[in-house]
C-alpha cells in the first residue's frame, strides 16, 4: 500500500484548493492508511500556504502492555 500523503482535488474543501491526508503510527512515522493510528488533514492553497490543519486518531488501536 502507498505510504505518505494523499492529495484530494474534489472541490469539497472549505477554504483550500486541495486537501492532503497523511497517515502516521505511534512513533510519528508515515505509514500506509491501514497501519495508521493518527491522521493529519491539511487544506492547502495553490501557492502552498496551509489554511487549515487538523489531527485525529484512527485505524489501529493498541492495548497498553
């Protein structure tokens, strides 16, 4: 599966020209979406300026040892 970020150009963004979705594990490494425990969603203008950024939890839930 792809590792890194996904860019969406679907016209559904609230402020940006496109949306990037990046997936991370518990050690802040970029991972495939099905291995992720956290996600970062950023709305970006065509000139590269970030207008909105959100973080959240997703995917893999790990039990404490």
